[in-house]
C-alpha cells in the first residue's frame, strides 16, 4: 500500500493519502484512491492521486500538490457525520431570498463537499410531512445533497448507498412516499359497489 503525504486545509497539518482509502472530492463525492502514480509533464515529474468514482463510472487524477486547493479530503469521522445529521434534523433556515439565489447557494453547498453544508441543504429542502410537495429543481438539489451525505455515511457504516439514504431519512423523520397503487381496497367499499 503506497502512502504519500499531502497538506490539507492548513500548511501545518499533513495528511497521509493511502491507496485503498476512501476520499471525498467536493464536486464528485466519495471515491476510492486506487494508486499514486508519477507522471512526467514537460520536464517535471508530478505525483498524481488516481481516484475511482465507481458510482459515476469515472477516474480522476489529482496532482498531489493541488489536493488541498481542489478540496480533496479523507472521509469525515463518524462523530462529525453525527453532528451533520443533527444539523439536518434542525429547523429550516430562513427562506427570504428569491429561489434562484437560494438554489445557487444550495448548489455551492453541495459542491463544497462539506458534510455540514450538505446537511444544511438537506435540512432546508426535506419534506416535513407526507403532504409537502417540492418543485422539480428543489427535489433535484435535495436528492443530490442527500446522496452526497449518504455516500460518506455508507462507507462509515459499511452499508450500501440506498440503505444509507433510507437510514438518514429515517433518522430525520422524513415521511415516506405514498404509493397510490398499493392502496388496499376496504371490503366495505366492495360491498357498497355490488
């Protein structure tokens, strides 16, 4: 297993990237560090972190010296994930901005890769009752934020992504969708029709 040190967030804090570990790239979510390779570009040798995003069917190469700038980070801790879920359980933030500005802010929060900012989006956009409806764009933003949170939650708890999404929504108390096709017909209604 190859290990390489990089700087993350602060110049004084070094982080070890190890092959096989899961990492978070802000705009793509959780990926697995496959290898650390050296590439020659011009006359310069550059160490590249090769990250596989299986869900997106994508491989990304990030220069080690640009890892911090790109926002690449290791998975959050279980404690930080619990804190993010607590944020998502809170009251929705003020919605005084016009939708276009709020949507842009939500998009920025999603692409930050920060679990707390993802939790804010989930908190603000989640349905509070089965009767609540969402616009298509709000639903898309909610699903993306929830999926990004669930990706880390899934790896931390060793479960699949769908189970992680369901678990987070259960913790938050998000109402389940009503399947109108699965409604049982009451026997009294059948008798009345005859």
